[in-house]
């Protein structure tokens, strides 16, 4: 893992702590190395108080979310 990737993972960890309590984030794969920039944008928007429906790509970054038509609550 290179320095830039490590820095992004650290930023994501920091942002996740700021967003504790959002049930959908249980499907967030913190160990994944895909979509790091998108994850940072989504988590930053949440921290700024934006609602989920106003955040583009919110559900795209939830890599562990079951597929369509599967019960997940």
C-alpha cells in the first residue's frame, strides 16, 4: 500500500468516527481499496449534515450491502 492510499484510509477512518450512528454505514467496507475518493466525498458530505438522498453515490460506496431484492435490516 502506498503513502497516498494509507492517507486516504486514515481520512476515511476519521470520517467514519464522525458519522457513527448511521445504520447504512454497517455496509461500508473500511478495508476495501476501491472507490476511496468517492468514500471520502460521501463521508464528508454526511459530516457536513447533508441527507443521504442529497449525496450522489451514497449507496455505491456501501460495498457490503446485499444486492437488490434482499432483506438487510
